[in-house]
C-alpha cells in the first residue's frame, strides 16, 4: 500500500452542533489542547423529519474532539458558544475500546444547509 492510500484510511469529516465552549488545556508535554464535544445528528427517521430545522427532536451522537497547538488557541479565541454548527476534519483515535475521539486538524464554525 502506498503512502497516499495509507493517509486516506483514517479520515473523518463531521458536521455537528457544539455542546459547550471549547476548553483549553496545557498537556504534560507543554502543548496546548482544546477539547469539546459536538452533537452530530443521525439520519432522519422514517417520519421524514428534517434534521436541520428539527434539530432539537432528532437523535444525535456525541463526539469528543481534540485540537492541538496554535489551532487550539485560535479556536478558543473565537469564544464559540453552545449550539454553533462546527465542521470538523481529522482522524479517529481511541484510548480504550469504548472511548473514541476525533483528533482534528481542521475545525471551522459554519452555517448548516437548511434545505
């Protein structure tokens, strides 16, 4: 398998609502770390409900996201609040069999498509 194929194996793109403002930490290795959760709506059910306009009634998966270094500082400087739509790109990482998180390399507030 070539390097390009290997780099494509673990990529995640998510769009969800911010559950709380990002928390900024300093790791033991003196690296800045921002941590937050996003609520990613599941696909609409059989009733055809629109997941964007009825976001408060749609089931969601809650995903932990971490961001390191200068991007973490910049994200926290924006003073984002609960409910803001967030576009996240990164890779999956696990510390145990049941606890997954996304290590992001790109996080951007966005407007959700309401169509």
